[in-house]
């Protein structure tokens, strides 16, 4: 196997593992828990190409679907993916891809990273909220009240911190992967 392929596999595994760890740092809420997984997802999107970012989140999702306890609350299995939070887990793939896609075009200046991560977060919200609406039969406003509004401030902090950390890690990571 070529060195670059090995580096890609290691990078994807690293971000899948980081997402699994961050998923366990949580504040339980009745419907949708608050956790740090989105922080890892956004960091992945900022530090990798769009294909690697999507692959890393797909690996995370696959690990959970096959039963590894990587989802919030040390849960795993396909049932979690088809539950109330499954749309967010699918949204992680979209968020990482979208963040990376935007940054590949705009460049990686702090404020541009924040905007790209906000767009990625909006993509995750869209998947999660739509999935929640389908499963519960709730309307848009009721779903936004449960699925988006309680998370806005915390996710804004995650975006600011992930963009800051990505800016600091960009050059060292590029040297390692070269």
C-alpha cells in the first residue's frame, strides 16, 4: 500500500475515533442530547479534503451501525441510526463534506472557516430536523424548538473553537501528510 493511502486511512480513522470520543461528552436532554461530536465533525471538515471528511464520518457511522458503542451514551447498532438522533448522525457526513467543500473554494482564514462551519452545521441541522419530523410527525416549528434552538449557542461556541484549533493545526498536519 502506498504511503499516501496509509496516511489517508490513518487520518480518516483518527477523525472517526475523535468523533466517537466527542460523542460521549454530553449533556442529556429529553429528546436530543447535547454532545461534542459536531466539534469533531467540523474540525474534520476544516482539516481534510471533502472526500476524506465524508469518508471519516461514514466510517464513524458504519462503526456505530455494526454495533460498536460510538454513538452518544455508548450506544451502537442500526436502531440508533433509525431513532430520533439518526438524522444528525447522517448529517455529520453532510456537515464535514460541506465545510470542507466551502473551505476548498474560499481558503482557510479564521472568519471563512467560521462561516463554512456554520454552513456545515446548518446542513447537519437540516438532516436532523427533517429526520425528527418524519419520525415524530411534528411540524417544522415544533421540531425547530426541540432540534435546533436549544443548540444554537453551544454550536456557535463549537464553531469558534473548532475554527481556532483548525487554524493552529493546519500547517503541522499538512507537513505530516505531505
